[in-house]
């Protein structure tokens, strides 16, 4: 596997997991978006 394949594979796994969480009603798309934005803010502060 090359790096691009690994990145793509990880991205697809994340998409599948988040889709399943939303389908099962564990999280909403809005909650996911909010959490992502907060995570990105924290990551920027720590870099």
C-alpha cells in the first residue's frame, strides 16, 4: 500500500463509522459537525 491508499482507506473507514453512528441515532450530523469544528480549533492551538 502506498501513502495515498492508506489515507483514502482511513478516510473511508471514518466515513463509514460516522454514517453508522448517525443512522443508529447515537449522534446527529450537527453534533458531528460541531465536534469536528471544535477539534480543528484545538488542533490549531496545539500546533
